[in-house]
């Protein structure tokens, strides 16, 4: 990559440099960015690296993709919403002995429109599907579903849900696939009748809904996970620090400052 002082993975260096150029006004709001091929030449990196960098800019709302046209610097209305939390993949997939997984069912089905869109499949493509209850300290914590492209994951086994390891990772590893990175969206919703029964809630109770999409190192979607959390057993905490900064040291308040 051309003389960048930024540390971190190569795609992050490209992402942050493009972000700097957008923030500085080099690319004006609604102005089209160079093509992937042009960015590859400019930064001396692969197309996969550029694609991951631009994916990060899209996720952080610095740029907007327009199908069949190109990628554009976001306008003010987009940039004002650029609050996004980050999590470590290793933490998401970590073995947790407080969790157990209760398998509800396994099948192969035609992908719904939403699943096909997220996994970049055709409308008639099939997916391997599982539904699961996640127990936290033996109490219902989450009920969810996992969808995997059937041409990549040929079978899901009940053994994938034994123990405390994340079933998604076990399913993919058995298929010879490795999670390189992912993205997650959490929204508020009202729980459906079917899911409510599994979490001991009344239908229509407000809950948090999660969608998690995992990619391999080529940027191919390999798993789409959806679910809802029990509202009294899920908490999301985030440190708020300057971009590129570290969390400040927490010092107890003295009596004079209370």
C-alpha cells in the first residue's frame, strides 16, 4: 500500500485512508468514488482488500452503493447517522460454559427472499436450516435460526449443538469453512407467537431482534443467523471513545468530586 502510517490489517488501512479523504472533502457529498479497479491500482492491493474496505465504509455510512452505477460519498443525511459499534469475532464465537443449545429442528428449504438477499443467493436456491433455543444458566436466553447455503453446507448434525461451543462455527468448520469476519444488526420488535412460547413470554412482548451475517476470507456470505433475545437477560454495553482512540482509564471519584 502507498506509504500509509496507519497500523492494522491492510483493508483497514485502505478503509481509514478513504474515510480521511471523504472527511477532508477530497470526495464531496454525492461524488462517485474511483472504481474498485482504480482503487486497487492506487493502493497497490487486491480487489478483495478494496471490497472489504468499501464494505466497512458502507457499514459506517461514509459511502452509499448504487446498484449498477457505483459507490458515492454519503450526503450529510447519511453521515449524521454514522454511529456503529464494533465487536471482536473471537468474543462472539468464544466458548461460554454458561450457555447451552437446545436444538428444535433441522431441515433443507428454499431460501426466503430475505435470506436469499443476505446470502446473495438466487430466489430458488436452497439453504440448510436449523432452529435453536439458547439457554443462559439453564434459562431461555435467545431463540434463533441459522441459514447456510446448501451448496456449501450439505448437512447439519445434532452433534453440532452439544457442549458449549457455538454451533454456527462447528457447522461451518465441519464443512471446511472458516469465519473471517461478520456484521450484526440489532433492532426492536414484538415477539411472534411461536418464539414467545420458547422464551416464556407473551406474544407481542417488546424484544431485541438480531441478524448476524458471517463471511469467509473471500467476502462470501456463509451463514445468516437470526433470533430474538429475552428482554430481561440481554445487555449491550459499549465504550465510547474518540475514533482510533483507546478507552480512558477509569479513576474512582474522590469525596471532593462527588
